[in-house]
C-alpha cells in the first residue's frame, strides 16, 4: 500500500496547513510531514515540509519466530529513532512485504523516526484468510516487544492494512499482548468478516445500503471456499486459474502488456477446466459478481464463523485503536469501521476517521484542505504515541 494524493492544488493546501500547524496546532507537524511524504510532493516549501525532522533509513531482511514456523520479515530502521517500533502488516497480496506501495509506506514511516517491522504472513500471500494469522501476529508482537533495542518500554504498535487491519485488532486483544501493544491502527479493515463476505456476495452493506462490490473480493472468497463448490479433483486447477486472474489484476496497475498476457492465460485455463470449475472461473474472468456472489454466499458465511477472524467476536484490546477508512471502499465498506468503533468504545479509546480521500487502503482521491487536515490530525496521534 502506498498512499498517493493527487497533486491538484496540493501546494496551496499544504502551504495553508503548514501555517495552521505552526501557529495553532504545532503537535500536528509530524503528521503533516508524514502526509506530505505520502503524497510524494516535490519542490519548494512542501518538499521541505515532507523532509522536516526526517533522516536516512536502512532496511534489512530478517526472520521472526512464530508457532507456525519462522516468518520472513523486513526491518526498516531510522538513523535517529524517535517514537516506537510499528509492526506494519500487508493485506491479501501475492507480493507480500515486497509490494512496492507497502515498502514506500514503511520507508515514509521510518523516515520520521519510527522503526518499522513488516512481517510476511504466508496465508495472506496465497489470498487465504485463516485463524493462523492472528496467532502469527501475536507471536511477532511478543517477539518485537521483548527486544529492548526495538521496544525500550516493552510495547509496540500494530498497523494492519485491509483484512490485516481487522486481524491486527484481533491480535491486540489477546491476553498475552494486553500490556505490550501501545496502539493498533486498522487501515480499511473489518469488524466482522461474515458481514464483509455477505456484502461482497450481495452488494448490500450491513446497514441495508446497496453498494457495488469489487470483483476482487469475490474472487478471493472463491479461492478460499473452492473445496466446497467443486469436486476435489477440480479444486487446485480452479485455484490456479483464480490466482492467475488475481496476478493479472495486480499487473494491470503497472504493466499493461503483461497484464493482458496474464488475463489471456486465465482464459486459456478456464477453457481447459471441466464443469463446474470452468463456469466458476468464467465468472471470475468476466468479473460477474452478480452471478458468482449468490453461489458463494452460504459457503462464505460458514467460512467466516471462526471467531478468531473477526475483532467483534474476539476479546477487545485495552490499548487505543485508530480506525481509518475510505467512505467509498468497495472491498471492505466503511460501515465496518463505524460498527467496530461502536463495539470497541465501551472497552478502550477509539479514534475513527472516514474520509473521501481513500478508496480501499490507498489514499488516491482529490484533496481539499479540510479533508487533508483531518487526515493529518488522525496520523499525528499514532505517530507520537
């Protein structure tokens, strides 16, 4: 995930906000600098703002132990450590910790003085959401919190993106972490996995409002429940076809030629499949959510019943929780963060920001001064915790 703000009028926006931060709310300077870096602004005052109080960052690959085996990870260390170590967890993505937008986000956070650890959860690499993931996040946080060079006060922050946002809240509520997590930030995450999967299959949010769901989400559901909808011998060939489609979808963001070739490969794989796998893969290739969603709905609801996959069915964290969500998110709708905030409020401090600047875990919308300021103020708290 790499936050991207369109450059339209941003020079004027950031110039005005810098004046406000200097004269009225000086504790927002760190958040303003981070948002400016995330926007990729260059030239003049705004570039100087983005570089304010920043320094060089080094990155090293490492391994973190977990009950499910060692996890590949990357540690981003600032030259001058200010703040705490943040465990930054990518969402469902085949590139894992190598995903360029995630690497950029980690470097932007580290440039401001935070140490950033990005663990790679192997199930999420395969687009699978399993009860192992909160276990692994718990183990990573315990490992980092126990190392004085990473956590001098024995506490770390958790920052999860997309489905990893909800899973990070689950992990933060584990008894072993109640005194070892300083804060949790869920970026476009979920409160109840069953609600999200129902939305993706029906196009109806939990508040009854219709919204067109992203076809990506339904393809991920099919990948997870393939064993329930096709005969055993068709499961792995169907999953291979879905993975090819998802890989093509990611390529479409930066390599159009390879994306077209990979989409064509998914079509060829579809034509080689027997029924009913061929029809399921055709729905994926056609992005036909209306046809595929109702077929998956009963299986999706059963798949999501495991309490460890949903914050609202798990013990609540005692440390502060920050919830950031895009108002027009079509993968995990923003109502999820609203409902999660209501559920958490009796248990802990909660900060919620819904913003039109964000689509799904990515800041990529036209910016106005008021919305950018709200985003700055939101980031200021976890950066200074």
